[in-house]
C-alpha cells in the first residue's frame, strides 16, 4: 500500500472514530454512568474506602471462578478399539499403545481405525 493510500485510509478511520465519539458524548446512558462513577469516587474519598473495600462490602464472600481451565490443552478422550476376530479391547488416550501399534503393523492403520468403537 502506498503512503498516500495508507494516509487516506487512516484519515477515514479517524473520521469514523470521531463520529462514534461524538455519538457517545450525546448518549444519555453514558452520561448516567459517568455521573454515577463521579459520585461513587466522591463517596469513596469522603469515607476513605477503596475499590476493594467496596467489593468486600457488596460481596463479602467472593465466588471462586470455576470456569478457568487448569491447562490450555483439553484432555484427550479415551478411544476404545475392539479386535473384530479375537474380541480383545484396547482403551487408550493416544496412539502410543503397545498392542495398538502391533495391530497397526499387522493389519494396517486404516483397518485398525475402523475398529474404533
């Protein structure tokens, strides 16, 4: 992109953002929120209470966030393979299973995958 095209694109983006800012300045709900925040901060200063104090007053027993995952990676699901001739069952979460590897070398990976329950 040329410098002049980039300049014009940024100028148009800025004009759009200024229009959105003006719309927000005239929004009654925003005005109410700003008024509430101003009054709340004044009360906090008057009584010497900080935000943590307000939270402890309004919610004395904070809830533990149970939706936070313990790890970024989801747990693997257990796969169950059943040998059609012998009826032998193998349960595994991954492909690094001794019996499963021997089946794949003997019968082929596609055939063994078709045994997945």
